[in-house]
């Protein structure tokens, strides 16, 4: 049976909104950075795009760590 508790539904809606927004923003960034692959062979462009994607993943993890520390430092 599905959990229909209002808080659970709100969390699911918020999660979907965060995922959609993040996907849009990172997609735009990835397209901008993809300009670096213009003029490359298909194989080189694929390798470069995978490298950029890994850089985005690393930057996201670093952002999470810094933001979490900032939020936790403001606890009352």
C-alpha cells in the first residue's frame, strides 16, 4: 500500500522539483561546456564529454559538502 501521508507527498513533489531544476541547470552548463568539443573527432568528443561529466559530478559533491557545512554551522 502506498504511503499517502501529506508530508511524504510533499517530499516527493519537492524531490521531483529539485531534480527537474537541477537537470535543467546542469544540462545548460553541460551544453555550454560542450562547445569545447567542437571540431573534435566523434571519439575525442565523447571522451571529452565524459571527462566534463565527471568534473560536474566532482563539483556537485564539493558543493554538497560546503553547503552542508555552512547550513550546519548556523544551527541554534
